[in-house]
């Protein structure tokens, strides 16, 4: 299996039942783990901990350990450099996510056999990701791009799978899924008990 197949198979498998990735940024290790458990209880299999600075690494490490005990998977987000990628890999991250398409990160991910989800915001970005063998991509910032952008891009790129990220919540998740997204990434809503029923309804409302 090629590294391309590794990424596609990983995201397809872990987002099939509940098409949601949890994102918990800027929290201390204890709060991060608490929110991871809430996400897992909701049915979310994949959780992303952004590591925009080294200060976030302890939270990633704590989440990875908690996931190991639960049989879940935690990845690192905001992986924009090869150094961050290797730090995440050393801590046991199961996958990585980036806000854009960063060729050194893509190459290092392939070298390590680590599933990677690059960010895209234009047709050029999507074409470059597909040329690099990555058919699962992060539509970012989805709130600004809008569901219509997803539908438009699905036409010329039918083999690409989109994960809507940035500005996505219970009130618009269903719109992005209906537009053709394979999953959505959610942050604060997973920490809000009042928002969870709306999010579950949004996920169930789409095939």
C-alpha cells in the first residue's frame, strides 16, 4: 500500500460512521483530555490538537496517551513545518493536519507513512494536493468559502474528499455535508452540551 493509499484509507475508515473531527486548540493538557473524552462519547473517532507552538506539545502528548487507553486516534494540527511534523510523530500522533499545502510536510509525511490532511482554498491547491497523491483535503476556511464552493469544486475533482474546517458548527454542518463534504471539523460545539443535539441531528440528516 502506498503512502497515498494510507492517507485515503485512514480518513475514509475513521470518518465513515461519524463524519466529524474534533479540534481542541490552546487548552492545557487536563482540559484537552476532558474535551477528548466528550468527543469520544459523542462518537467522534478522530481528534486534532493544533501545535501552532511548542507550548501545545504537552497537550498533544496527553491527548495521545488518553487516546491510546481508549483505542482512539489523536492527530496534530497546524503542522506547517517538517520540524513540527517530526515532533508530532515522536509524540505518537496518528495523523497530521495543515492549514495549507506545504510540500516539505507532504514529503516528510510520505517518508514516515503518516496520514496527512492538507488545507486547500483554491482549485490550484486541490490540483496540487491531488498531484501529490492526497485525495483527502481540508477545505479551509470553510466558513468563508461556503457550501457552494464545495459543490463547485466537487465537479472538476470528483475523486477528492473534503473536510470542511473553520467556521463550521451545528448550525451549518449539515449544509457542508449536503454540499459534498465527506466530514466536518468541529471545535467549541463539542464542549457545549446544548449544541451537541443540534450537531448530532445535522450529522444524521445527511447520508
